[in-house]
């Protein structure tokens, strides 16, 4: 007996995309593991030649991800690329030798396919501004993604405006741009209509006023570095934030339970 299975258009799209993703992920993984195993069989150390090969394979994978049709499953493509980025970013020894040059390429894919991917913006900021030392490109990608976000979409989206303001203030030195972003954060936080939103709206509005009165405000910069310390994606970012807080005249201490306590500078 022969069974005939009729598939709807969405089902066909899902199967087609799943097949493409399988070919992409499994195929690239096979290429990577096969090539890298053969190279590392000769030298098991972090050979720069091997790392360059690995970077080229990752670049090819990203280029393919940009080109293949997504059939409406953009979030899946974004998630896959973000997971691959975490593996790339987390290979600390390799990155110390070969750098983070593919960082922006990952976020070009992730935030194009899913501009409401909340967590990705924090990794974009940490990678682009701190590791790649290119805050202008970081903010450019944020600006493009922000065209698709709205108050509460994603939830707590006002924090993303605060994140952008931090990059503008601390890494670009653009206090006026930072002031406008903080005002936007205050507006969106107020629209949230809950206690967290009201708290963030008050802080953001206060920071915007600091910047309006004094573009070089220590209090505003302290608040920005404190935010980085609170949301840092790795120890290097935390150490940088602590150093900058101390440089501004703030205090960083640990309580009896090992929790970090920070105190703002006495004057602005």
C-alpha cells in the first residue's frame, strides 16, 4: 500500500529550510572538524596557520548564512549564528592569537535576521566597542536594528537605548548623542508602566540632565561604567569598568558576602 502525504506551504517551507540548515551546519562542521583535525594532528598547539584556516571556514559559513533563503525562519538563522558566535568568542586562547575580526560579521547576520534579539546587543557592544575598538560600527549596527524595536518589543527595550548611550558616551565621546539616547530610554521606560520602568526612567532622565548641564559629567560617566560593570560579558570588561570607576573617583568594594558595592564620585 502506498501512502500519499500532502504538505501545506508552511510545512514545505519548514522542511526545505531545515534541510538547508542541516546541509549548512553539518556540512560546515564536517569541513571544519576534518580539516582542523588533520592540521592539528601535526601540531596540537594553537598554530596561527590553523587559526587562520578556522577563521576562513567561519567566514565562509557566515557568507553562506547571509545568502541562503530563510523561508520565514529568520529567528532560527539568528539563533544558529549567535550560538556559533558564542563558540567563537569563548575560544579565548584562539582569540588572543587570532583576534575577534569576525565579530561584526556575526552580528550583521544575527541582528539582521532578528533585530529584537535583546541579548545579542549586549554582546555586540562588548565585542565591537571593547575588543574590536570600533564603537562607530557598533552604534551603526544598533541604529539599524533599532528601526525594528518598539517600547516593550522586545521587553525591557529601554535598556537597549541605555546600552547605546553608554557606547556613545564612553567610547565615541559623543555626549549629545548619549543624551538623546538616554532621553529615549527614559521615555520608553516610562511607557512600560511598571515599577522597573519607572525606576529606569528616573535614572535615565537624571543622566540626560547631567549631560545637558555638563557634557563631561563624572556622574554620567560613573553611571555608564557602573552599567557596564553590572552587565559585563567577561572578566576583561569587568576589570576595565572597575578601573574607570576608580579613575573617576568612585569606590569599588566587596561586602562580607563577596558582592561588589560601588560608590559614586563625591563631586561632578
